[in-house]
C-alpha cells in the first residue's frame, strides 16, 4: 500500500490475523443503495487487506437460518429484524445511529451491523474496520449515536483552483474556473470523511465566486455530488448574496424584493433537479467586504429566511455565518471591540430565523487564535439553531508546518460550561441543540463544521500529523464526549501501526502539542501574534495593533492586554452572569485568558508567584525546548515506521524546532523592549 500518506487512516495494514479468525469471510448486504454497496465493498477491501484472507460481498435479502450465520450482515435495523433501535423509536429522528453485534453459536459466527440509515450502516462498517485496524477486541454489542445532524467540512476552494488558507497544494475540485474532469480525489476525500462520520462537505470558499450559481457551473457541481454520493456525503455550496444581481441580472439583490425571492426559489429548484440530495448553502454576508442584507436595511434573518424557504421543500439548510464584524474599527476608541460583534449583530434577531437556518459560529469571538474564550453568542441565542465552526486548516496555528493537535483545544471549547440561566450548558450540548430546545421540547437542528481546506498534495494536509486533526474533528463531531486519549490512540494505530513503541511516542507528542504551540507563540490569551497583515504565519507581533482589523492586544508601556471588563469594552458582560463575573475580575479570570480580558501591568504577579513578563519569558523557553524535543523523540522511531513518512516528519519537526526558537526570541525580545524588565535568568536580549 501507498505510504505517501494518501490512504491516511484507511491504510488497512495487516494486523494479527489469528485474533480475528472468527470473523466470517462472507459479507451480506441487505440493502441495495449506492451507500450500502459502498459499505459492502469497503468491508471486503479492508478486511481482506488486514486479515490476509479473501472476503466476498454480495447484496441479498435477509433469510433466517443457515444463510444468515457465518456471515457479516449489514442492513437497516428493520431489515435485520431489530426493532428496538430503529429510527421510529429514536427520540431524535434523523440522527444517525448504528449497532454492531458479534455472536458465536455452536461454531458459527455472525457479525450484525445495523444502521438507522444507509449512511449509518456505512459508519458501522467503518467502525468495525477501525476496531480491527487498531487491534481491538470486537465487542459483543456496541451502539453508537451521532451527537447532531450537521457534521460538515467547509473547504475554502476557489473556482480557479486556489484555496484560501489552504496549505497542501491546489484544489482537487476546481481548476481554471471549472470542476476538474477527474474527480477521483474528491471521491477518495468523501470516503475519508465518511469513515469518521462526516456527512456534508461544502466545497467552495465562503468568500464565494460571484458567478458560482450560473447554470453551467451547477451542472459541473453535480458531478462532485455524484462522486460524494456513495459515501453518504452531501454536497453544499457557499453563495454570495449578490447572486440574483450578478448571475440573475436583476436590478437588486434585496432579499425582500419579490423578484429576488422568486429568483432564489427557481435557482434552488434548478439545483435539486441536478443534485437531489443537495445539502444547502453557507452564507458569508456583511463581513470583510462581502455585501449583505445591510445594503438594503435588511437583517440577517431576512436574508437567511429567503434562502431557507427556497431550500425547505427539498430538505436543505442554510448555514448563515456569525462571523460578521466591522474590519474598519477605530483602534483609538477604548470601547471599540471586534470580540463584541457576534452578540451585537445577532442577538436581536434571535427567534426570527426559520427552522432550517443554522447560525454557524466560530469557536471564539475573534478568529481561530491559539486560545480564545468561547464565543458568548452560543449562550446568547436561545431560539436559534447553532453550529460551531472549528478550523482544521492551521491558519494561525502553524499552517501544517508545525504540529498542533487541535482536538485538545476543541475539547476544551466544547466542554466549556457557559452556565446560561445558571444551568450546566456546555458548548457541545448547545450546538447539539439540546440546551435550549424548541417549544415542542425537541432538540434543535445543530452541529459541527470544520474548515479543512485539504489540497491536492498526496497526503491531503501536508503534515502527516495534521491528519489527526481532521480525524479528531470527525470523532468529536460524532461524539464530543469521546476521550482525547482514545481518539489519538486510534488515529495513531491506524496511521502508523500497532507497535506500542510507536504509539506511545506519537500519542504523547500530539497530546501536548497545543500547549507547546501556545507556549512559544501567544500565551495568556494574547492572540497568536502571527503576522496578520501577511500570511498569518510566523511572528508579527505589532501587525495586529493600530489598524482596523481589531485583533489588538494593546501592548503599551504600562502593560498589555485588552480591557474587556465592564470598565473597558464590556465584552465580558456578554456572557451569562456567573461567567461574566469570573472573567471580569482579574482575580478570578483564568490565567490562560488573562490578557484577553484585562490590561495587565508587566510586573503583575501571577498565581505561580512569577511576574507576568517573567512567566512569558519562561514559558517561551520551556515551550521552544519542548518543540525541539520532538526531533530526538521522533528519531527513536527510525526503522519502526516506513522511511518515506519518517523522513517527511523528521524534516517538519526539524523546521518546527528552529521556528519555535525564532518565535521564542521574537516574543521575548519584544516583551523586554516594551517592559524594560530584565529576565531573571539573563537569557532575553543577550543573543
Ligand atoms: C479569516 C481568514 C479569511 C476568511 C475569514 C472567514 O479572517 O483569514 O481568509 O475569509 O476568516 O472566516 O470568513
């Protein structure tokens, strides 16, 4: 098998076959949909490769008796005669769930994989493959339920083939204004996504090409949907709200103009004629130069609902992005604060969005920094569907040239308890739609989005270790309660093999990598401190200051950090009261968010007893050293992993080790220059 990384975690490397002797070689698929057929073929392919004996699959109706023993049976709960778990009995209809049962009776074996939908059956098949690939015992009975309906990736691909904030080569969907003829990679990608439970993929940039919805283009997107379909991945598109004008030739794009309403309806009908399982639209409007409903004095709800009503008869959804802010803020104004924008722009429309509109909210109030508090908008919207937007593409976090395992951060975000109404309301439950149910008591529509930006490079994301982020996203989106240690361990085993020496080293490196990256860049909630006017890569400390973008950290002579307390911008007050109080006080504010909420003198004593500035110096030295240790750690694995990927990771770790020193010195020197406080260990300013 290829070791260029293209197989990712679906390598199906041989495992200890004797352990799985009882797994029958005959696979019987009860349904005949393309998805179920893909599941049958995948099982045969994976099991044959891992267990080094031939597996066959066929589509057959269920039969009692001998025909159903000594077989792996894959079908719906109903077709397998298991009514206990079928869809009708579920409290959340439409939520994917599957069960695997392994039974041995008088020398015959049977594996049942039952699902609530063809996709769920496919997820069950992938799960069985994963358990065997990771050398685990097949449990006698296991049931898995997806947390939420929306588990999508967003790809920021442009029709010309470039990818905004993509770090692994050009697009595998588009080139020169058209969809590629050969969509093998698109289909392989959908297979990877579905293997971790992802059920939708928006293939184009949120900064959408203006002519994206022309009829000529739509016919081309239909081919991408065809490539995705066997894997149960729905195609979605980002649209620009000016489309009725630009594509349709109408005089305006005012969402309340009846001709505009009719245009969207006709356009959506046209899409569904070509793509009957189309997922829906993502909308970026009134943000970073994109036009939007504000041009006509209309609200986000006005705009979103027009699209939603066109999509509703077909089952489509609108992901309306909460990332709306003014990028021409006045930095001289101590009350100006980009972080406030989400709540300020959306809360007054709570309750006005149709039931198939979901507000897609970035995890933090700024923009994918190495650490931000979670967006207060999650607790402020009570009658609106929400999804969380996470970024697998490492825009501000090392661009897949540094290893950083983002699920550690995402888990911290998802577990954050916003304490709305003084109740336990962790972010994960809010986006699952469970915290603020609909008036009829049912869960709201919601979910998880990963901005992934995979590219044409063989291994999808450039750094072999970065694939653990995409894998981890899928796993957390399926079940945000799965422990990080189990997620990373399964990924490592599937990607690098089951040798415990290999797994121990890789798991440990990944699990600490967020803390390490944060430590040599911008700790204490400062922001990542990358060069924000360039490529968002490498230190560019003051690039965030004194401009309209609002990513300020206000590093002054007297101290550093944004005052977002009641006395400052009042951002802390956007949280429910108990959290607002915690963040507002310098005493109770968590130190990893201190400079996000407070303007703090450099000699302020932290809980460790160190001054802020000394802690910054020390954290940078410690973290850069930790990053440097990735290299010798990795070298212990020479000969235990294939040489191609070994060499690639070695090169990347060597780069990271050096770049971490560049970061360390840039930040520490800047702090020394600004604070004029010497490092007690005499390191800073002396090289
Ligand atoms: C960031 C990113 C942009 C992107 C934007 C968005 O600002 O740098 O490239 O368009 O987020 O999420 O819309």
